[in-house]
C-alpha cells in the first residue's frame, strides 16, 4: 500500500507535467516579447491616465480622455507604437493625432486641453528623463519641445514642433526597469508645453510616440503674472513636480521612480474640475490612420500568463495532496 501511494502521485505528476508543458511553454514564449515603454518622468499622458497613474488618472483631463476612448482605460500605456514608420513620422502620423500616434485605441490622448497632468521644469536646466520599459531594446530616442508661443488649447500638430529634436540619444543603457536619458532643456520656453518623444526601435519595426505635458515657470519680474505666451501662468492646473530636484543630477538613480510619479506630477484637481465642462468632443478616427503593429503584440500578457501558470500549478498540487491523504 505504501508503495502504491508513492507511485500514484508520481504518475499523476508525470501526466500533469505532460499536460502542462505545452501550455507553460506557450506562456513563457509570450513573455520575452514585451518590448514596450513610455515616459513616466516627465509623466506622459498615457501613463498618467492609466490605472498605474494613481491620482493623476482621476483628473478631469484623464477622465475626458477615457470617455473619448469609449470608456476604455489606458491599461496598455506602454503599447503606443506604430510599425514600419522607418523615420517617416511626419508623413505617417497625421496632424492633431501626434499624441495617439494615429491609433484609434489612444485617440483620447489627442484632446485639445490645457489641464493635462503636467510636470514643472526649469528652462535651460539638465533633465534626466525616466522612460520606463519592460526589457532592453536598441533604438534612438528623439525629444522635441513645442515652439515658443505654443497654444495648448489646440491639438498638437507637426508645425508646433521644431524641425529637429533638441536632444537625441541612441541605445541608452537600461537601469532597473527604465532608460535614464539625460538632456539639456531649451532656455527660451515659458508656460505650458509638450515634450514629444519618439523612440524608433532598431531591433523591431516599431516606433513609439508619447506626449508629456510640462510647465515652465513664468519669468520673474512679470508683475501681471503672465507666462510670456499670452496667457496666465495660473490659468491651468499647477504641477507639483519640481524640476529643481532633478536638474543637474549626474546620478541616474536620482531620477524619479515610476511609483513616485503620481505624488510628484499631479495636476490641481480643483482647477481641472472647472475645465471639465468645457472639454472638447472626442476626436473621430482618421481615415487611413496607422494601425498598431503585430510585431511583439503580446502586450502586457505576461501578467495573464503568470496567473494562468499559477492556477495550473495550484491545481496539480491540490490533486497530489488529496491522493496522499487517502
């Protein structure tokens, strides 16, 4: 009887292993395909309005963006990518659709609003961008900052950006779960602007797009409180993120961690609420707009894969335990 009891669980385990092996192999194969990412500092619209954005996701702008998406949250904030652009960004991505990359599933990010969650920066200062990613990938990051006099009340267009990026970095090292990209900000910006980041992969056919809303403090000496762009620096939600703590940092570890971002870059809720009723209608899908690539299209499925594997193993363990108790 003892020998029988020992042999039976072994047989069950062997059968369960044979059954589970193909499934586990499939699940594990999906994991390494997670080559996604987006800026978390300065916080991007996609990350701020995602379930990972914390309090930022409850701002009026983010609620409006989710509504424009038909109520679908930006759970896959790291998957805003278009295949086979090959550097032809201005020809492929339509005007007014830069923040969504022209993808219908992210169209809410293109809403013309001046109350997006933002990060306060200092003109001319050194900045270490935290670009969160799942695994290392080769490619070139290009950073653009909207031109002086940019009007945040309109949808972002290519004409709002300079022809050339103010910073460009190829194949930066990944520290922890993010790239830490150092750059020097232009010194002639005041008021609200958009930091537009393009990540063109060289190891995949994908190009990633992201909009990070930033605020440069009004120049000192403006008694009327104007921000130098024809508007008032107090008209839009103020950012609580301070660039002073980041500027000039030579240590990548000094960059803000993604988990800290909600507390550092949250827009003022009261001001956001007042602008909610004036939010523009959701933009429709543009005919001929690019579609998401099918390369590495596993998305964040590693979370689902891990859960399925855990359930399967727990079931096998339960069977073995019951047999041993007989």
